[in-house]
C-alpha cells in the first residue's frame, strides 16, 4: 500500500469528490452533507469499507472547520446541489 505524499493527495481528491450512494443525500458530495448526518452515523455506526472511512474522515474535517481545504479539490462541473452541470 502506498503512503507517500502523492497517495495522500489522491485520497483527498477522491474524498472531495465522493458521492453518498444511498439515503436522504444520495448522489450528493460528502462535503455537501450536513455535519449532523455524520454525527448520527458516528453514534450508530458508519458503513463498512471505503464509504465508512470517508464518512468518518469527513466528520473530522467538518468538526474542525476544514471543509475549505477540500473545496478546491472538487472537480469542475459540480454544482452546489451536488449534480453535474
């Protein structure tokens, strides 16, 4: 498994563009989902796998007010509502 700076950047880019695959916020970017949604999952259990890992990361980012760091990594063509333009 790669752990160098390029791999970390790839993870952050993927996190910034990761979409919720189900539920109330289906197809929305994780960065666009309210913190309270992630807190609920934190209390009740995150899904297993990559989605759960990314949701836990996003919760930490939101709790610490660091969303602005991911915003520049969101690929162009994505509207505020989470849909491609």
